[in-house]
C-alpha cells in the first residue's frame, strides 16, 4: 500500500475516528485504526466493539491495500506535522510496519494485520429515515444532560428514541432520565420512521454523533435494526450497538394535572440560582423556592458556610408554595432554553414539577423536588 494525502484532510478524519478508541485496551487491534486504500480514496475505521466510526477522504493512491496503525499515536504524529504538509503512508515489504513520511520527517510504526480488525457494520437495517443535522444536534443537546450514568440501571444510560402519535400528528420523540429529572424533545416524524422500533442509543454514541456533526446543513441518514443504529453524513458512517433493555414507562412520571403556573425570566432566574447556590454544599446543592404572588424568593442555608437569599419577579397567582430543587439540575434545564421565559407547572412541595420553555413547545422537562 502507498498513498499520498493532504495533512489537513487526514488530520480531520483521524480526529473523528480516533476518539472512539479507548486509551487502554486488552485487545491490541482495538488500539489501532484500519487504513484501507482504494482508487482515489482512503477509508479510516476505528472501533471499541460497541461503536464504529468510518470516514472516507480523497487521496492519491499509488498502490491499493490495507493496514492498521496505533490510532492515538498516528493522530499525534499528524497533528504535530507542519500545516500544508503532504503525507506519504507506505507499507513496505515488512507487513509488521508502516512508514509515515512528510518532508524531512519519517516515522516507522508497528502495524497489526488488517484481517484482525473487527467489522461492526454487518447485518441488515430494517428502517431508514433522514434528519437535518441541525435537528439531530438540537435533539441531542436538549436531552443528553439527563442521561443516567448509574451502571446498575443500564437501560437509562442512553436516549430513548421512538415514534409516537402526538398533538398535531406523528412525532419522533427522544427521552432521557436519571430518576431525578427527565428531558423530552420531539419533532415531526420524518418519512420512513413510522415503523421504527423504540431504541435506546448509548450515551457514548450520542456524544460521538454530536461531536461529529460539524455541518449544520448536512442531511443525516439514520438506519435502524433491533440491535444496531447507523448514522451516515459527510463521508462519515458511525455504527453502534443499541442498549439491550426496556426503557421504563416514562409517561407515568410526567404530571398531567399540575395547576399552579409560574412564569419567570429564564436568564434572571438562572443567574439568581447560580448566585445563591454558591453557598450550598457540594453534596446537597439544594435551593429553596418560596413562590408567592408576583415573586420568587430563593434561599440557601448551609450550616457550614452561611446563607443566601435573592428575590426574582415572576408571574404567579396561585396560593403560596415552598419547594426545593437541586440547583445544578435547575441550571441544566435553564441552559436548554432559547426563549426569554420559563414556565413551571407545580402541584405541591412533594410532587414532580414540569418545566418548559414558554417560547418552544418541542421540549419538556420534569424535575423531582428535594426536601429543604
């Protein structure tokens, strides 16, 4: 194999694929990137056996072939080469090594046989539909913060993607929850998605897809089977296993009859929460909201460090209510809002609260209260 490739294009592709490679591997081949050269292009592949990223870049291929090289080491080498460099990657008579040459720099790297590299893409995908990159990115951003990291409840370690019959027609809905908060986002169901199975996309896959979505105007083709999902866009194909589990009946925890409506300036509220929570303990992070007509008083009491109080004007005309929340969770939700006002639907101090962006009906959040 012998190819000549422009540094910037090769570096960008390497950056995309090497991020799925774990730093420590018990299986040596999983530390490597597969380099497959064919007519006019080089295909790079990396995997951790759960997620695989493949990217194709244009190159001058003098001799077709395939090899593997240590992913992180190769990325660091290319990253440190001068801008505008032309790289020559060549596999010599010794298949155990490849040469990387740029100008006066020359590197010889250990190579493992490409035949050992696992293939995650095999299998049929029964459903396929297309989303705009901007839509997919927004869906991920509105829900990813609520993904659980608790390994014992593995079925919550991802985003539940499924089709529903919603108000105004069929919707594609994404849901994430960690038991303390729930994030839900939906958009119009794309053509071809009506028969899709409900799937749980793992956290690592969600974060990788979000990181790879550079071009907001790109179209992303999403293909599904019962056990795998594939995202294809801009010469990149990411294939991932799905979480094999049953997502809980999340609709049961979304209150339908919360009758106390609080509307408050999102930015002022978030700033006030951030300020008073400076006093709170790292463990508790509790902030108390005293809600009365026309205002919300936020207080934090920490026996070890002191207390804090701040008042924010609000639109509220129900009976007075004291309720506590985790300050970090409030800030996470407020950070998702693009509109000016947040609308909170409350019941009492012990019941979950629904929070929405007053200017955007596509997202809904549920937050469990804390004792304060």
